[in-house]
C-alpha cells in the first residue's frame, strides 16, 4: 500500500489527463506497482480503446470504477467556463 495521502487536488490533476499510466493507477488506488499493474490489466480486459501496453484512457478507467466519463467531463467544463467555481470534484 502506498503511504502517500491522495488529496482531491491531486486526484483532479491525475484524472484531468487523457491517458493514465501505471504510476497514475498506483497513485490513485494506493496499490504498489505490481498490484496496480494487475489492476490495470483488469481495466484493459474490460475496455481498452487505446490499445497501448501499460496505458489506458482515463475514460476507460472511469467506466471500470462505475463513473460515466461524460458526467465527469461535463463537471470539468462547467468549472472551466465559470472561473473554476463550479461544483464537482474535477
């Protein structure tokens, strides 16, 4: 288990990326890299639009954990369009 505390700001920073790498998954989940690698493979088995070893689209990760990426991206757009004061976590 990773001992670094995940903050909302850091989560937003990671999830704002279009593509997640193994280190991002490890940081988001708090898993060590070997466990995060297994987790990444589970995500890729369910949906792998990108098709690149060791990387997944953030949208694929979000779908895997049960979050509709379109909702998340709408929140992001709303925060961007009104000076970052919108509700939501990204």
